[in-house]
């Protein structure tokens, strides 16, 4: 795919999605971090339902530590893999209290040292909370990178590196959410809604639907 086509794709997506942002409900960087940890293999809607009950009670690292494991599990048990996620969240909160003065760190290395935080989660925080031009490759972005022809790759890291290299500079900050939202609502996994797609004629997918 050439640079002109990539630029047109992001231009159209930015017009179709004028406010590209996360759909995880949060009022602070810490709340966003916890929501992203909980969102692994879960829907944003499901996470928001749980955090709507959790955050009014505990929305600081110390407050969640004070809840304890059983207390935290009670708030997030509707989310898949909640037991392992509760352990990670609790361990992360302890580290934030003990090592980072209860603040979410701003470097990739520090973020990835937190339990339950991998490269994808770190990229979300760096982009959404700290305004860095990173791209967190989730299932939607991995699918789009390969399906559209935007950034083909065998692994999420392959796709991420190609996107970082090829996304037009003026769209780098928003590219992450533009692609996620397009993948979530239009270029869906099983039956992409090609008839409603604003980049239909730019897309290189060979099996477009009518």
C-alpha cells in the first residue's frame, strides 16, 4: 500500500470518527490503567459495568490495596478471568504505592514492570493518558492491519512496527483509536460492513462483502 492511499484512509477515518477516544470509562490515569488491565479478553462495556461499582469505592492504589483480594474480586467477578486479574491489579497497586508514590509511571519500562501490564497495555496508557504517538495492537488493529493491507504482519509487534513507520505523522496520535473503533463497529471480524465503510475503495481486502 502506498503512502497516498494510507493518508487518504486516515483522512476519511478521522472525518468519520471526529472524536477518537477510548470507550473505557475513567476519570484519571490510574482508573484508565486498572480498566485496561481488566479489559484483557473482555469487552469495554463489561469492564465499565464493573468499574462503575468499583471506582466510587476505590479509585486510588491504596484504596484498592485496602479492599484486599476478596473485596476486589467481589466488584469484578462479572469480568472474565477475574481471579487472575484481581491478583494482578492488587499487586500493581502495591507496587504503585511502594515504588511510585501512588502515581502511574510515564515510561514503557516502568509500566511493563507492573503485574498484568504488557506492551499493549503500556501503549494504551502512553497514548491515551500521556499523549505519546504509540499504537496498541489489539485484535481489531491486528485484523485491520492485515485485512486492509495497511500493515500486514504475522504478530501484533510486526503490525505495530509497520504502523509506527507508515502512519502519516499528523494522524499518529489518533491512529490507535481510529483503527480500533473502525474495527469494532464497521470492519468487524466475521462479516465486515463493507457497504457502510468510508474507505471501501481504498481497502485492499479481496473478499469485500456487498
